[in-house]
C-alpha cells in the first residue's frame, strides 16, 4: 500500500508540475520577419491584415523601402517614378493592397500599391507636393494627410478623388487622418479651440473625442476597429496615456508595471484587444490590453534574445505585428506574433480531473485485488 500511495503521489506531482508549466508557457509564437536584401538589419511593421500579411518599411541596398511580408517572404514594393530611394508602408487591407508614402519626382506622395503597381494619390488643391497615406479599408478607401493651401489636412481618397475632411471648430493647426474602418469611419487629430484633439469623422461630421481627466488639451486617435472603438493617446494627470474610446467614453488603459513617461495605443480588433507601447525603466515595451488587463508582450513569448519594443496592429485572429530589438546581434526587425493553439493542451481543470481519474483507477484496481485474494 505504501508503494502505491508513493507512486500515486509521484503521478500527482508530475501532473501538477505540468499544470504549472502550461500556465507559464508562451502564449504567442514569435516570427522574426527579417529585412530586405542588402539592408542594414532595420525593419519596422506598421500594419497587418486578417490573412497574416504585414506591411512596413525596411532598409535595402537602395535605401528605405516599403515592404509587404506574406507567407514568409518580404517583398520590396519599390517607389514611385522619379523617387529618390525612399518609401514606407503604413497599412494593408485584407486583399493585400498597401498604402504609405514614397518619394516621387514631385515630392513625397501618398501611394496605393495594388497588384504590383504603386499609384501616386496626389495631394489636395494648393498643396506643396506633400501627402502621406496612413490607412486603407477593404473597399480601397485611403486616409492620410495632405498639405493644402490652408495647411495640413486630413483626407479621404476614394475612386480617384481626394476629399478634404476639414478640422474641428475653432481649429487653426490643421488636421491629420490616422486610420479608417470598414464602414468608412476615420480617426486622427485636429486643431480645435481647446487645443489638439482626437477626432472621429463619420458621414461628413467630425467629432471631438476630448481627452482624459487632467489632460493638457492634447489627444490623438491612432486606430479604429470595425466596431467603432477608437484607440490612441491623451494627456492625463500622470502624463501621456493610451486610451480606448467607446460609446462616448474615453478609458485610460494605464501603463505597464514600473511605467514611466506614458503609453500609446496604435491598434485594436473587434474583440476589444488593444496593442501599443508603454515606457518602462529600461525603455519602450510592446503591450497587449485585453479585458481590463495590460500585459507586457515580452512576458508572453519565448524569444530570449529579443526586446519587443512596439506593437502596431492586431487582427481578428489575435495576430500582432510590431518591431523589436535583438539584444544579441543589435538589429531591429519587424515581427509577427501568432497565438499558440491550446486545443491540444488540457486546461488546469482538466488536469485535475485526470489526476482524480488516476486515483479512481488505482482505488478500483486495489479493490479488485482484495476481492480476488478473498
């Protein structure tokens, strides 16, 4: 009997150790996206789509280049005709269309890359040959910023026409668009009578989203989900803070433990997951905010040589794009985090039932042996 109890205790110990190991296991698979050939080991991801494609910028032998990463391959998107070796991608939609900005013969211009062709989107009337695209939805609507006769202006480009979205009442410092969702809602920042404010533009109306309590009249919207939730940052009593705006309420997402100098939110999905960066004592760290909890993404991956600096986008599957620093080789690379599939790993409650099951089987075998002996 003593042997059997010791054996069972050993099985239980192993099971409990497995539970502890499962609880502390990496929650994401880390993929280093590398950089373009001939580069200087520098790349950054700025957006990802629901197909797992990632867009951003990488240094190549010929200069800074916009890239699209898909299926393990980083593609150089080139630049516009007459460009001076400089382009950068800022977003990608589910059909693989990419937007960003590139040097052209006439200056820096917003572009839409589709099917291998990079299109110059031009700029607003009276502009000084400068425009930047920052987001695109699945109907090929593009948003960004263009200089016009009255200064920088948020724009919405659709079917070849660039529309000036204006600015908030009392604004004198222009406006900039940062993101767009599938319903055509646009977010960004605009000068207002009260300072620089985050805005939500919908059906021709630009709404001031305000700022957090104690803020110094500065806020900026950087992304929007299809559910209409807006993320960005706002001045607050404790400094700049990442926010989630939903249903008219701006929520302070806080910062990571030991945080200093604020936090910034860049992307959100329809499940309410938010990603961005938060400054800690050792520098910037990428974060995931979900269900009221902010977590350091460095604690959720098995990538000992890396410091994940910033997360820029999260798709409907929970994949997260961003960039990090390799402490071993001194390189900065774009990354993609993919949630670990846990279907084959029993939950702790399941493990407990299994342990009880082993105990039940052992007891039954002991009763059977006693019965046979009698």
